[in-house]
């Protein structure tokens, strides 16, 4: 497959696959890992061809086929590059945007002739990001259905705490901050911006902010105008020096809600 032109926004899909079989006659008694062959096919699920107004062109995605190298890693057919680049689902340069890709598997182990077709599923590929296909595969609890374990998540409803910086001037919170708890010492007035998460798939999440005034106090937050507050009343942290205030910023999948959890915790 030819390399996609640089004008076409893409994301990278990677993955590594092995078959496992009983131990062969060798020095150990461990099960054997066997290299996977076959192909993985990516089919664009956009309802119509992709238009790129910046190029005044219509892009008609064909199927993208990947195979496996000697280490079971996903590579474009006929190439050795690890991972396959496919047009990004969320790029604003495409119209329509926020489409998905259907992933289909046809896998085989050459020596034994063993083959398996994994259930197909759809993925959303963000521009400029790398996605391991193993992390994107759905897990079913139905008997007899192949189950794939993804990476371990946070225990229970615990989230990561980010408390490594002071805040002053222009600051931004991104989609990567959802969900999390962010603890900041205010050393000056802050103008905050909030990213708008991708529309598909629609998700929600909350950023909890613990804001601490420095030894001077009186620092304020200029919240984005897109944040909606109860009764339309925009809230500020407590002004006293070294005081602690708590806010929740909740993305509903459509809009940001701001909620004051409390001020002057002692």
C-alpha cells in the first residue's frame, strides 16, 4: 500500500498478535507462541465520500489491509512499517467528520493450518494519535465468545491526581484531563480555557479542581463563557490567603457544567 499523502490527516493503528499452543519438544515446558498470519481489514463507515474543501477534492476511502510481520506486529501489506496509517475519524478537514472504521480479522497459523475469524467491531481513530487495536477490542461475557483483556484501569472510581504545578495567567484543560482531580496553587489571576471533547463516541466526565490561594490571596479565575453555572451565577474561589476551594467541571457530552463544591476548607 502506498504511503498516504501528508495532506490527509491520519491516525496510527498498531497491534501484536500470537497464537498459543501446547509445548513442543524443547528444553522447557512452557506453551508455544506461534506467529499469526492473515490480514486485518479496515473499512470506512462514513455514509458518503469524504470531501476535503482545502484540496477541493473528494476522498473515497477504499479498504485498508494490514498483515503481520515475523513478530506478530500489524504492518501495511507489503511494508515493514509497524502500524497502519488510516484517515482520521475526527479531522475537521473532512466532511463528513466523526465517522468510524469497521475492523475485520481473518487470521491463520501456517504450520498447523489453524484459523480463526474474530468478531468485527468499529473504532474511532483520532488525528495524530496512536491506538493499540488490542485496547480497542470489545470484551463480551457471552459463553463461547473470544475475550480480550485490555489494560488495567484505575481501581474502583479512583482517578489520577495532578498536583504538580502552580497556576497563573492563561491555563488550559484538555480532553486528556477527563476524568481527573487537579490541585493547583493560585499565584496570580488565571484565564482558563476548556477543550471540547470529540462528539463521537459521546462521553461524559468530570474534572475536580482544588484551588489554593498563595500567601497573598485574592487570585481570581476567568472561566470560559461556555461553562454553565447554577442560576447563571459564576463562582470564584475563596479570596483569603492560603484558603482552599473545590470546583467540579462536568462535561455532559454536549456542554460544560460548573459547580462549586465549597470554599474556605479548614
